[in-house]
């Protein structure tokens, strides 16, 4: 007589690493959840031996853009199929992209449209942030409160981009809703008027190559907007999270706010550790368009400031800000097939698959960061910031069996290894020391170290709870 296995899956001999601890154990999985952690667990229907390897929680990429509607002729290269495939192959098991409201559109309609884009396509679990670009009385008084109750508990506010930006009064209105209804407000902090003024002057001088994107968005435009965002949040008395922080001057504003007892959280991204403004070009070559993103990458000294902030607790979240546009494409970095002036190059770079390995390799294995801090930044912190913890972002009984088993091996990164639908990676040619050997999403193998093994439609929509970080708010 054969007995039924005690578990659907057992990951044996794991060196399990969380945001606080490392412990040797077997991980028993049933119905997609971790149900037992211990030594010498009973048999599973499937077994994976992780002997000698670190096992971390699957990554939570809390800032990525997938199939976000764009003005013609632009189109994002990744939808929920290719984007979540790429994420899983890089060790990410949860994504939080953005349901973006267009001006004049109801927020509810934006969410319904975005849910339809994701439905049946995602390989890993997903939640949504909202982008509020038109805070009408209906949005503020009816739609936002109702959507927060339904599990859309975070939203992004832009201080730049003509089609997205809010003025200070509008930002105060939206922050007041976040305070009243318990949502996390994420802020893209760059001063739109300064950028517009600099852009016009650069264009008048014939300086339109991709590298001038960085000249139009110097650090002070980020510093000023970060300071203003903090002041607006202080006025409303609500926590905020500043996204994609690029360097020292913005970091200083956030440290100042913290020193004054304000709940200001922060996110940064790989591009601010591994790219500099020189990647936008040292001459007028159009190749620099590949690295056009906002804020732009800065310099080596600013990279060190970001490393310091990752280690000392300034940053809560390390996201990809994956914003995928093909380089050699009329719907991408060459709109309409042309090499255009920098102001018309779509902003954003791909990185959903490389985020985890870059930080594990160049942070943990290079001795710059503890493995616990890595887990905090890539999984636990984002899950807490957006109301998904403890289901996501940790290795614990009851948590989803979202796991990465790491392989340590040296290799040279090439775009052809990646699973996104973008024709380049900004990190082409980088030497890395590790890559996920296995990615498990709710107990299913998504990536076996050689191939994507996931299943379309495995990913489920996750309604978010109240962000854990909001419980510390003042007032
Ligand atoms: O350049 C960037 N970051 N593009 C994506 C959109 C955004 O602002 O996050
Ligand atoms: Zn942004
Ligand atoms: Zn973004």
C-alpha cells in the first residue's frame, strides 16, 4: 500500500534566509503555502534538494510598468505574460504594476481596463498601485475611498510629466484621502517647471541628443520636489514613500524629514547603483536612449550614497522600475522610427529580471550588504509597505511558498539570456556572481535554472491590506 505524501513539495536542506535570520531546514509546502519548517520532514510528492544553497523569499517587485497604456505610437514591450515570465526567471514572484488613470478618465475605468489586461496572462501573483492623474471630486470622494476598501491601498502621484502631474493643491487633496482611508502615497518627485525651462533652453542651443536628458533633470530638480513633497505630507500629517530616489540631495531631504520625526519612506532602483549619466552618452550617439529614465542615473559618488542608504535603513524598497520600451522600434525608443530629441524619448528602462541578481551578486556576494538586508529590501520591505505581508515577502508557516534557490556561478550577462520582450538590457556585459537556480511561485517551479517552466494564468490578483508601515503614523 502506498501512502499519500505529507506535502506537495519539500525543499530539502535549505539555508533559509529571511530579513532577520538564517536557519537550516526543510520547507514543507501544501496547496501553495509553507506548512512546515523543520529537519527531516516527511516525503513530498515532489522534492528539491537545496543542499549548500541559500533560499530566500521570492522577490516582490513593487514598482514596475507592464502593458501600461501609452500615447500613440508608443507601446510597452512587456505585457503581463512576458513581464511576469521575465520577473519569475529573475527570482521575482510578486509584481505591483500601475493602473494609470488618464486625465478625463474615471479611476474605476482605469482599474477595470488594467484588470482585463492582466486577467489570465500573469504567471506570478500581482497587485496594483493606482496612478491618480485627475483628482476630480468624484475620484477623491467616491472612487478612491471605494478602491482602497477593495484592496488598492497605494497610489502614485506625479510631480512631473505633463499628462500625469498634479499641482500642489491637488497633491494635498490626494494625500488627505490617503490619510483618511489608510493608503500609501508614492511620489515621483521632480520639479516639472524647472525641467520644462531647462529643456527649452537646451533645445534652443541644439542640444537634443539623449545625454541632454540628464542635463534637463539635474539633482536639484529632484531635491526641490522631494523637499516639497515632504512639506506637503507634513501639512496633511500622512506618511509618504518617495519612489526611485537617485542620489545624495534627495537622500539628504529624506534624512532631514526622518530626523524631524516624519514618516517618509523611500525606494531606489538598480539604475542608481549600476548606471551613471555617462550611460546616456558621452557624445551625441543615440544609443544613450537605452538608458533614458527619470530621474536620470547620476555619478559614482551618488551611487555610493545609494549603497549607504540601502544599508543603513534609509530605503525600505528596492524595485526595478521596469518600464520596457524596445530600442530599435517605432513604438519604443525611436518613436515613429525616428531618432528624436531627448524630450520625446519614452522614459524608462527594462530591469524586472535583473533586479534580484544584481543586488545579490554586487551587494551580498561582493560583501556590500548582508543577506538579511537583501531580503528586507527586495521582498519583506515592499510586502510591508503595500499591505501584502506576511503572505508575501517572507519564509514562514502560512506564507505563500514563493522561494528562490540561489546558484552561485560567474557569468557575463547578455540580453539573449533574458525573458522580457525588450531588445536590450542596460547591464549588457556585466560580470555577475549569481542567478536564481530555481524560482517557486506558490509552490510551482517557474524557473529551473535553464528554462521558464511557468503556467499562463497561474498568477492571481492580490487585494492589498492596509500597509503595515502606516501603523506607525503620527496623529
Ligand atoms: O523613467 C521612468 N522612471 N519611467 C517610468 C515611469 C516612472 O516615472 O516611474
Ligand atoms: Zn516615476
Ligand atoms: Zn516607474
